[in-house]
C-alpha cells in the first residue's frame, strides 16, 4: 500500500494540536504534584496517560508530513 502524504495545512494543524496536547499534559502533570484530593489526582493521572497516547498518535501522523526543501 502506498504511503500517503499530508498536505501542508494538515501538517501545520497536527503540529498545533501536538503543541496543545504537550502544554495540557505538562499542566496536568504539574498540577498533579500539588493536589491533595486523591480523586482529582487520579483524574489528572488518567488525563496525563490519555494525553501521552494522543501525543504518540500525532507524532506518528507527522511522519507522513511532506519534506520541505529550503
């Protein structure tokens, strides 16, 4: 099966989503360290794990990005 490439705008949008997910994960991870409520801490841990999965999937999609030659 032939490998399909992303359009430039799709590449940019995926990169923006990757940046957003990274910021969200970092924020959740930092908040997790100062939270004392165990239910909230568990929710934050779940959020971090889910976001890490999302980040891996977005990174895989970016491998289909076109090579930009300058």
